[in-house]
């Protein structure tokens, strides 16, 4: 039945929309690589967008920025 084909197409489109509206921007991280000294810093307490982290090796502080794609960026504070 042609009607059913249309229904399936609409269902697939809805699923795509849901995937696009994921929570990646709210992703939290449990470690980071220091942009200054490249040391890997494990964090017991996870951190997310807008939170400050400090490198345990060189002492530099950064502000975490999580993009919509869920990628972590660190800006010197
Ligand atoms: Zn460092």
C-alpha cells in the first residue's frame, strides 16, 4: 500500500531529527590532554562545558568548551 511507504519515510525523518538534537554539547569528560605540555590529566570528577580544569603537571588553568558535536576545546583562562 502506498500509504504505508509514506509512513515509513516520515518515521525515518523523525529519527534523523532526534539524532541531530542529541546531547553532545552537554557531554562530560573524565580526562583531557593539556594544550601547553601535552600531559594527560585524568579527572575523578567529570567536567563539562564552561567548567575550569587545571593541568596537574604545569599548573595552567583552562576553561572547557564543548562544541555541538561533542568535541572538547580548552581555552587558557
Ligand atoms: Zn600542562
